[in-house]
């Protein structure tokens, strides 16, 4: 112990301890690749029909008509009825329940071809109305004209 004390003094120990503390504080500020742990949503474009949560959507995307992927554009109202799909997020490998609805009250949105979306993964025949995406979901609203469609994540699907 005395030989170590002769070679290294108290100041040397405090000097090294200071480096460790300051280095530990500066380490989080160093640049590094952050995309490895980022969610897939950041890299997928929810303005395109191939977005994972649109697996059962049928209609024009509202984010191309003045709304967002989850909110109707001004001057329209959300349909009182909706259909539900189960979509798999490819990043997480989890199934999510997605509620799809039409925004009613205006004539069809004059959007580009890319905004038109007709996917029917898991669609059921018309007699299973809650899982059929080709119905006029504005039928219960006072103005039955469908303008565009939205998708709202409801939650994680039960795998049972």
C-alpha cells in the first residue's frame, strides 16, 4: 500500500476522478447514429397508401384533402359509423386495431392518384358490415357524401 502511495498521490487520484466525471457528462453529447432505434413511422410516409396502418383503408386519404391521417378536413364531419381492421406494424411485429372512418359533407376530394387508397387486407364480405370497407360509412350522417378517409389507432390487438 505504501509503495502505491509513493507512486501515486492524492492529487493524481483526484485528477483521474475529475476526468471520469467530466467525461461521463460529455459522453451523451457526442454524435452517434440514432436511426437504429427509431420507430418505423418516422421513415414511412403516412401520406401514401402503402403505409402499414392503412391495411384495410378504402377511400381518398384525408391528409391529401386538407385534413390529417387521423382528423377530418375543415367543413366535413367524421362518419358516425366506421369499420375496423387489424394491421401489423412491420417494425414491432405487433398487430394493432385500426378504426377507419369517412369524413362526410363535401363532394369527393380532388386529390392525386397517389391519395386514392383501396386496400382490403382482412376484409370480410358485405354481410359482416363492421369488417367491410366498401360500404358508404356516411349513411348515418345527415350529409351522406363521403369526402375522404381517416385511420385512427385504437390499440394493440389481442393475440388470443
